[in-house]
C-alpha cells in the first residue's frame, strides 16, 4: 500500500492506494476518527458488486451502517439526488460525529461530499472511489457539488474528506469505456505538471491499459501526489489550482451542451485538452511537437480528440459563458507552453469561436 498525505493543516488527510483495501475499510475509518453511524452513498452498479462486502467490513468494526442508493449517471448529479441523501440522514438521526462514505465514481463522490459539507453545517466523509477518473482526480482535493441545467458544478463547496481509500482491485470490474475515460485525467497531470509522467505513459500505455497491477498502482499514486501538491498550494482555487482545469473549459461545455448524456467526463476533457493545446499553438505559446504528442497519446489511449461536426463553436462558447471560469465577458483558459508547463490566458468569446477546431 502507498500512502500520500494531503497537507492542509487541521484539514490534512491520507490517500491510501493499494490492492485489497476494501475489506480493511473499518480499520482505516477508525484511524481517522470515524465512529458510530455510517451512511454509504452508492448506485445500483456498485451495489451489485461491492455494497455487501463494504457493509460487512464496517459492521465488523462496530459501525452502525445504513445505505443510500442513488441513480447512476451524470444527469442525476443534481439537487433532487442531494435531497434523497438528506432525507435518509435525517430519518436515521445522523449527528455531527456521524460520517458518510462515498462508494462510487465522481458523481457519487461530489454529491456525497456536498451533502457532508452542508448537513448539520458539516459532518465527516470518506471517499472510496471505484472509477479510475475518481481515483486520480475527483476524490482528492475537496471539490464537492452538483450540476445545474445551465452548467456543470455551479452549486458546491470546498470540503475536504477525512480519508481517500483507493482499492485498485475494483478496476477490472469497471466498464472499458469508463476506464479509458479516466485516462484523460491521468494524461492531464503529465501535461500540466509532470513531463516524466507523460513520457512514462507514452512508453507504458499498453501495460496500463492491460491493467498491469504494478503500473496501475504507480500511476494512480503519482497522479494523486500531483493533485495533492496542487491542492496544498491553493486549496480553494484562488489562482494556481486552476491549472487542474486544463481541457475542462471546452470539456464542461461539451457535457452541458449535450445534456450530460453523450460524453463521459473524461471523453469531453480529452477533446478539451486537444483544443486547449491547439489554441496554445495558435497563441504562440507551444510548438507543433507538443500538440502532436498530446493528440497522439490521447488517441492511443482510445479517447476522442475532435469536436463532433454537429456541435458548433458558437454553441460551445455560449455554454462556457456561464462557467465558473468566466469573468467580465472573458473566459479563463489554461493553456500549455510545453509538456509539463502551463499558463493562464483570458480570451473573448469571439476569439474562442475563431480558434476552436470543429
């Protein structure tokens, strides 16, 4: 097992990455001070695979366990699902020292974290991510929230978990498309912060896609360490943490414009990263070789790299204008100067329309 610590003073917490960790969940929760009542928030897919073993592990450690089942899918990351969690916590008489466990992917993690941040003005929660994307990205850093019909994650809060528990043995049960989508966030870390990780992925992509256990654990732990480092520098995204949004400006717009049903998050981000790299080249910030390497790795991973022809740049830009990164009629883009080096750049809607490659 590898442990990465997110150092945030009194809000610090460990990220455990390893194989066979779910049966030890009760032990890990006790180590971070959880006790008494636990609510597991999950979805039908995860329920069929892991809920009973997790309930058993927690019960054996003396926790009183209840479960909250939410529908699967990004379209259910909304206030209605949040109310379902609140209703169960109130019915079970949860108190401020009770805790919630997010057992699932990014949707479950974001919903659970926001419920924990707002129920009784804040109760403990633990992230147990079961998708690659959630393991390397959304479970770490304390971003919680729900979508609005006008945009993604417009309602939320920064609220750190007590623990992130990543069991790599859940990944073989993940649908192939979901696993590949998670690769986008791993590739992102190489682009924004770590050229060695990017080169490592170029050299070892086949083994990672084949779920080589040693490679999977190393790459996930490296990704989490990069995310932890960024969060430690800028917990509430006042400036530097925005580098994590590389590819997300276009990606979130694609998701919103298509009703959160056509693209998986990682797929939309993959398209967004190629667009961001292309705009970086157009603005004179990066060279053709960097753009080519980014496009090649994304394509080799099995991810999309182009905006579909039926989606037009003006529609994407309109969606971007309600994004959190929009201010004063201009949109904050994360662009790249090279693999491992980024910069911020403000663009007008007209400039974006002219530079997006449909």
